[in-house]
C-alpha cells in the first residue's frame, strides 16, 4: 500500500501581501521514501518557477511554511483505534 501524504500549510500572521516582493516559503519534510521525496521536489520546483514565491533555507526567514509528513499505512505503529 502506498504511503498517505499530508500537507499542513501554515501562513504567518502579518505577512506582506504586495506583489512587489516574492513571498519567502520554507519547506520542511519529515517524509521518507521515493514518493515523498518526489512530492517535495515537485513542490519546490513549482515554487521556484513562481514569480510570487521564493524558497528559503531558514524557517525564520519565511512568511509561509509548508510541512510535508508521510505515514506508512502498512506499519502497525500508526494504526488508529
């Protein structure tokens, strides 16, 4: 079974909304596996192609944050009761 992927996107309060400056976006991934890595890569490439957003390496420099987590649905450690 393929891993389930979740996106949690948190926007910083008071982030500038003008189009004169590109929004700084930080991406954090705790997901493992080829599918999750490809997903994170695709997100980063779309953001880099955007004129309204730019990817930053430091969480403190970002106006927006994207956190990607994956859960292996075959594992018994994550089964819900």
